[in-house]
């Protein structure tokens, strides 16, 4: 079913061709290098605390 156009304010006064930005497609040879994942440093006592809590839950 074709829908009727809704009433809306005219946006042409806000249109300026010199400020119009376009995205360029990413070509296969133009790969953006992703940052390498780094492990988050955690204090040793928190790991032991989780292990202890897991043992308590199992019992």
C-alpha cells in the first residue's frame, strides 16, 4: 500500500552542498588495522577470592 507523505517542515534551508559529507567505501586493500586486544591486569587476590567463592557455592 503506498503511504501518503507526512506533513513535515521543509529541510532544504538547512541543506548546503559544500558541507555535505559522504562516506567512501572501504576497498579490500584499504583495511584499517584494529588495535590488538590486551588483557586487563587484575590483582591476584581477586582471582583467589573468586575461586574460594566458587568452592563455597559448590558445597
